[in-house]
């Protein structure tokens, strides 16, 4: 009885190794590689294996976990970069951060596939599509959510991005899973799944792109993005603070014809707490020459709480509006556990002697019509990765502004993937985005997700760009994720029917 097990074990390890490799392959659809066809190939390969080699729920769940480990370890490898800003203090945490995040995300995939296979009575194409679709939705919202590296986001640089205006990034994920299942079905000779997969592939390739209306430019906002290129390890050095301050002022004051209507500085640009240096605010306003400046700053609330904020500096140097970031980065801007963790000195990687940040009240729309800027919805850094916040800001904004400090994410995948997520938010809502980053990538993004102009990584400079008008509300802006949940519910019902039919046979 022991001989067959001894023979089977190496084969099992081989197939799990193959699953891990397919996860790595699937991750190459994300920036900076941007090869979505490899994501489909990786998914199709693991779907075939789930049908032929891991047919019971337990083994399918393990395969989903291993597949997810390969996928997320490559997609999210940039998570090690924040720990390397101060290597002496935090460098030892880098491998634990990667393993913990990749493993945590992979648990959703393994659990989703196990649940779907259990629901259907066996693993297979149905369990693969349902399990991963459900897992992607749940990991986007559970415990605050982390919708980075969603399967559908691999299409941001292709015409398939247009489908996000109809079903959002989760709709793109569902179509991708369906197309991959169709490829696996062709090999397995499952005609029904093959036809459904063909339909998903056609939807990915033929979704109409909602193009912005042509404009004479007379009613467009001309914005200036300012990028000081302040590396994170230099940003708060006493001798470098005035260097970056003068650089921002110089770029803000640069002559242009016509002059900009608004100037955008990135996240936490002020070297002082907001409201504590009125003279500094007046200097900024003077440099802007009559244009309001939207900038990132830290501020203390009336209760002493510290906020990561966006402020609008009016032409007279007064603070005209303030927005406080409401979705903070766990372990970065605060440490789960609250005051007890702070007493232990655990406040977050992005905090300093000022302490951990507190969350603001929620999404807001700033009415800047008095300055000719219309309605603006702020997103600070991490908030732009969440599809739900695009539609949460009411009334519907004329444009989004994202302030970020991607110096934390290194010079490779992190900043590029973060830009891609902002492009998806624009596409989903049909609303343009002004994105100001500390060291790149700053960009003006049209309402169809097209990058109209950018300042690349590690470049100090500014960009003047006209911002196109928003499109009419997209289908996704009207319905959100409801259609995707309907499809998941139908797949779940079909899985239950499959199990009941198998029992009665």
C-alpha cells in the first residue's frame, strides 16, 4: 500500500510546481511587463489542471493557494520597497512583508476555489471561474480590502480597457476568467464552456471605447502638475527640505501663456503642518500667480489628531478647502491595534515623530466653482486603488485629483501599477484624473483612461495640460458591481444544481 503513495508524491509535487509556475506566468500581465495574453495563458493552464489533476475540493483549494502565491509574489513584489527606505530599521521586515501579503491574497484564491468546488461537488472549470471571481470581489472589500493586482487590471494598456466603463475592473476580471476557461474547454472538448469563453473573449475585444467629445479648448481647465522628485530617503533631511521647497515654488511660478488655472502639488508637499505657517501659504499663492494650488499636507485637527490632507490654497493665500484622507494604509499610515500599538512604538512606516494618522470622515467632493474649476473629488494615494470610491463621491465630480507619494514604491513595478489603477478609475467613471506624484509618475488622464501627458519616474519638472471634460455617466457609474454579483449568483446556483444532479444520478 505504501508503494503507490511513494510513486504518487513526486508527481503531485510536479503538478503543484507547475501550478506555481502558471501563477508566475499569469502575473506578467501587470506592469511593467504588461503582457495580458500571458495572464490568460496562465489562467487557462491552471483551469485545465484543476479539471484533470485536482478534481476534489481539497486538492483544488491547495492548487488555488499555490497558484495565488506565484501570482501575487510577482505582482506585488514592490511591497518590499517601503521597508528598504530605511534599511537599518526596517529592512529585515521586507521578506516577511512580501510573504505575508502574497500569502494573504493567495488564501482568498485558494479558499474561493475550494468553496466553489465544494458547492459544485467537484473541481473543474465552473469551480475555477466562480471561485476566482468570488475571491477577487471579497478581497477587494473584506477588512478594508486590497484590490491591487486584480485580474482585470492587466488590460489597462489595451483596447479591452473600454469594458471597464461597462462592468468595471471586476467585469474585466470576469470576462478574463471566462475567456481562459474557454481556452481550457477547447482542449478538454467541452463545447458549451468553449462557446461561453469565445463570447467573453469577443466582449473583451469589441467593447466600445467611450471617447471624449471634441472641444475647442475654450472651456477646458489648464492644469499644472508639479513634481519635485524628492526621493523618500532625502525628503525630510533638514538640508534637503529647502531644496525641494524652492524647486516646487520655481516650477509653480514658471511662465506660461496662457497661465494655468490650477496648480497641483503631490501628497505631503508642505514642510510644515497645514495652518501653522500663513506666510508659507502666501508664498505659494504668490508663486501661483492667481491660480489656486491643490496640495498635500499634514495637519492637526481640533482634537489633536493627525491627518493626511489635501488643501486648496486660494489666490489670496488663505486655505479655501480641506479634505482628509479617509482610507489609510495599514502598517504604513497606522498600525492596526490603535493606541496600544502606538504605545509600543508601532505607528506605521510612513509615520514619524508626529505619530500615526487618523482617518477622515469619508469621500468628498470639493466645490471649486468659484475658481472656475467645477466639482473636484480628491483621492490621496492608496484611495485610488478602490473602484468603489470613484462612484462614492457625490455629486458626480467634473474631475478627480490624486495626490500621491510613490517614492515609497521604488522605480519598477509599483509606480506603474499605481498609475494603471488611476487610469481604470477614470475609465470606470468616465471622469478625467489629475495625478500629482512626488517622484513620478505624474499624469493627466482622460475620461477614457488615456494618458494625455505625464512626468516620468525620477524627473523634476512640471507639466501644463488641458483637462478634457467628463463623459456622461458610464454604465458602471450607474450600476457599479451589481451585474458582476448577478453573474456570480447565477454561477453559484448552477454549481448547486450540478451537485444535486450528481447526487441524483
